[in-house]
């Protein structure tokens, strides 16, 4: 198995920046803001034919109350899972009491610990690092993670006892079904993620904006591979004023495009609000399959439940193909029923049909309901084929098909959806008009033919005059 390396330290010492340098990515959200990282974030890395897993964690040692206690639990879980611990300290800030507290706890574990002093750029390294010898962990390894300086030397020391792989490979993020959990802040996305996983994998706290980064969590269920993506809540644009939240929203929208299926989580107690519809609109623009989860269904009165169902039927009528589930992520009610709908949505979005079969369906549809007339001529649809997946894209060729009105386009979409029993995914139909090879070309005739035409015209005019007399 690959060794696991956990990055541990107090907030704002540069763990996420170091994580991005090691994994050669920009997966971890980075800003000059303490407490930005709150969940465990895993990444695969390879260095000198040695592959390993690196874990980014939230800061610990600052407080023991509120959300900080949940962050500390995440970090402690990462420590227990790790084979090697990289204890990151801030060379500019110097040795703090929280650093000494973390060091005392790490010494009791009996695991291999490397002390790494970050942010050594711009300081006198020897003078700044003297006080860190008090921690009893030897000479600190010097790095400047923001510039990548010293990171390779650090990896050589940390991975000195790790054997080389015969065939090291980069982690393939495209394996398995990627499932993104999307919704407004505090609707229960992280609680739903933990319920789907069966463990407290991400921080779930009764406070809007708890999740700030998109967390990719690979797991296996019933022999099938998944990647679950917990995302930050997306508020209305007018309410977003913090730069951190803007970056979080960008990461959420990127996760939506990266996913195969999107689960839109809605708070049943708030009802269906405009932002819920906007998020569904984003998913439709991305062409992603989706499942709607109406959360916090428990402890609602019968009257409120009835009103919520009426609101759902009225406001979600533009996506009749999306499966809607009434769940309680906190108690697990209805959560298990999401998986069949997710699988049907995924299978529908990856539809594969031969051109012959899909052309036959097109011919049957046009025979049952002829295309309309355009400029005195009827639209002629000749053949069709699949143009892509996720969403399933059907390309129709013919004459004047680009003039097809929206209602006939919906008719064709409903026909294909009914024939192939597509559920949970939008269907995209593209039209390509056959080009006229003679369009724009002038007629080329010889002089003999031109003279014959002139004689014919003169003869016709003489006959016309004689007839009028």
C-alpha cells in the first residue's frame, strides 16, 4: 500500500500551499486567512518513482470549542491514518504555545515525525529556527512553500525509507462515478455526505459556510467505485462579499462540471427559493445529470409537508425528468433511495445508440408528426447520430433543420426520452443543415446555348404580340 503522509500544524502556517506543491496541483484552496481548511483533503503524489498519499488538514491547537473542535477531530483522524507526519511550523511567527502543545501530542504517538519550518523566505533562517530545537524533533527542514523552494529536499528526507514503485502511476481522477453534492449554505450537504459514507468524514456544523473547499472523497459501495464531492454552499451573488466565499463558489461550479451526477440539496423548511432554481440552472447549462434531494423532511407538520409538495410540483415543473426524493440526512431517512436514482441518471447520461437505430426513431417520429413548413418548404430531417455523452447529444442532419422551432425540438426530445427511458439527465439536440454545393455559384453556359436562349425569348415575344392583336 502507498504510505500516507499527513500535514499537521496550527492554522495559517502554509499546509495547503505545501499540499499543492507536493501534489503539483491547485486542488487545495489557499488564502492568507487562518482556519480556511476545515476538512481532510487527500491527494496522490509521485516523487522519484515513489508514490504516496498526502493529507491536508485544518489547523489545530487554537481553540477547543465550536467548529474548531470538529476541525481538530479531522486532524486527529488524519494523524491516526498516517504512516509519516509532517509537522509544519511558521518560521516568521516563531515558536508558539500551540506548536509546543501539538509537539507534545505527536511525541506520544510513536510515529515518524518530520519538523518542517515554512515561510523561511525573507528571514534569517539560522536565527529564526533556533527556538524550534526546543520541540525535541531535531533540526527543522526549511521550505518556502509559496515559491516551492526546499520542497524537493524535504521530500527526499521524508521519503528516504519509502521503497520505489516498479510502475508508479499518477492518480486517475476519472475513475468511478463522480457525484457532486450542491446546494445553498446550511441545507445539510456535509451531513448528507457523511450519511452516504457512513462516517463523519467532513465537518458538519450548524453554521452557514462551514465547508469552504470542494472535498473529493473516493469510496466503494457494493463493488462499485465512486468519488463523492462535498462542496461549499452557493449564496445569491448580491450577498457574497468575502473573497474567500467567491473562491469557494468558483470551486463549487468547477466541481459541478467535473461531476457525472449532481445532487441538488434543498431545505424543505425554507421551501423552494430562487437560489435553488439558479443552481439547477447552472447544472442544466453544464449538461449534468441530476437528482433533487429535499432535506430536513423530519419533524415537519402535515400541513407544512403538503405545502412543500405543492411548491415542489409547481416550481420544478420545468425538469419533469428529474427524480425528487424527500430525505432526512440527519436521521438517514430516504438517503439509501438516492443511489438507484443516481445510477439511472448516470446510465441515461451515458447513452450509446447506433446511428441506424436512432435514425429509425427519428423517421418514426417525423412520420407520426411532420415537421412544420418554413418559407413555403417543409423541413426535411434525413438522418441522426449520437454526438456525445453527459449529456446525451443527438445530432440531426437534413435540409433547413436549423429553422426547427422550439416546440418541435421539445417533441423530438420527448420522443427520444420515452423510447430509451431516459431519467435524470437533460437531452441536447443539435441540428446541422446540409450545404447546397451550388449555392453562390453563377451558371456557366457556352455561347451556343446562350444564343439558343436568346432566339427562344425573341420567338416567345413575337408570339405574345401576335396573340394580343
